[in-house]
């Protein structure tokens, strides 16, 4: 059974507008780029630091589930006796997730809500997980405290978040190259919700500890991501700060930006493939029983 809980904050507005449309339209491409992280998270969900396996029959909450690829990958591990619930602020992305579940005959349910505020049934989940979905909360301590209430005592938390922009040059190549041509290009602010909000591992550790999680383990994970060179322009012109405003540019400016930005990506192009190293944190913790 699916549920809806309305929210009007800035992130919800963004992820129910053009940003959501870009992700839905390019979900196969994005899921392909992020497949190594999906595999990493599925593996992390299979065993905790003590070697306990989640296995079949568990109940899992996937935070910021997006179009549902990772949600359904874990659902297949849980088997018919288990169940996974995906929560996201983006209704267009959830519609894509529901459609994918139906197409693949995979059992999952989805909630349209802000996980920071949603009244989850208390002490319900054996595990909480996220692939790049927890860096956008307005109040991260409040959000993770809410997730702690939804989790059973001792439940596992596993999520992947980006490290800093300096360690992820591919992620900022487009905006750095486009900035001289687009003065109104929005700047990233490290202290605000966004892609790199969890770059500081000490900050992440403090957030989780204040929110009622224990046994916090933060490991750096570098993986190689790829996409077809033929998809590169579509990729950089639809996502990130550049994707938010490029559609508003006039045709001449857009052409100049695309040409300039495409050239900036040359170091990552290897024949017909674009290849880059992505730097992330794999974070693990347990719901405190205190």
C-alpha cells in the first residue's frame, strides 16, 4: 500500500519539478552510472559489522529512494517474506519506481513524504538504508532521529553519501567550465543541503550520535563509474547546477556552454566510454537501545 504526505519545502519543490523530470527521463542512464554504488549498498545490507546477515524476511526502509533501482535490488534479496518501503519527496520519481516494481514483479511499497517529518510507525524496520538520499535534509539531526524512531532497537543503518567536491572533480567539471558563460549559475554552499553536505565525516558522525545511532562506522569508498560518450552531453546538460538553468539560456549561449563544457570533460573520455573515479562514504550504524 502506498501513501502520500505533502511537504512544501525547497527540496520538495525542486524534486517535483525539472530535476525530477531529468532523473525520470534519464533513469536508465543514471542507474547505469551509479550501479557500482547500488552493488556496494546491497552488499553492505547483506551483512553488518558483526557478520549478521539481514537475509530474507526483514523489513527495510529506503530513504530518498528515487526511481527505485536500489530499493528493488534489496527487495529481491529479502524474498517474499520480507518487505521494503521506499520514501521520497519526488512524486514523479516514485511513479517511475512503482512502474519499475510492476514491470519486474518485485514487491515494494512507496511513501511520498519528507523522511525528516513523516510519522513512520515506530520500531518497525530491521534496517534503514539510502543511496545518496540523505544529504538533502534541512535538519539532519531531526531527520535521523525520526528514522531512529522508525527503526527497531539494534536495527542497522547503511547509507552512501558523497565525499567532498575536491575528491569528485568529475561532479563539478560542468559548472566550473560553464561559470564564465553563465553568471547566474547557482553556487554550491557546503553548509547547505545538497550533494556534498555529508563530505565531512566528523560532522556525519556527530549528526548520527545526536540522533540516537551508535556503533558508527564511516569508510571511504572509491569506485569507477562509466557512461557512454554518446550520452555525455545529455548527462551534464540535465543534472547538477548547470542542468537547473541551462534550459533557460538562449540558443546561442546554450550552444557555447555545451561546446565549452564538453571540451572540459576530455580528460575523462576514453574512446567511446566516459570513465571517472567517484569518492563516497559508506556509513554504518545501529539504532541505540538506550
